C-alpha cells in the first residue's frame, strides 16, 4: 500500500485542496483521493508534486512496511 504525506505538506502551506489542484492542473477530487490513499498519482504528477514542495518523490510517497 502506497502512503503519502501530501495532506501534511498542503496544510503547512495553508493550501486548500482546490488551491493545490489548480497549481497542479488536476481536479480537487484527485487531490482528495491521493490524500486519502485511494489513488496513486502518475509518475509525472508525483514529480510535479515533489517539485512544488521542493522535496524528493520518495519523501512524499512511500510504501508501507508490513
């Protein structure tokens, strides 16, 4: 299962899901699904998210250890 810290990063910048979605050119529903871990972003989208937050992709998205 893929995990992420997108919600935390977004909150730190005081961005709404809608604000982040507009910056990434995706829907608010996409951001919601990623944050709820119901959807894994494509590689291009994951790279855009990482660049926006000045992080490496693996700092935002990671596999859950079982």
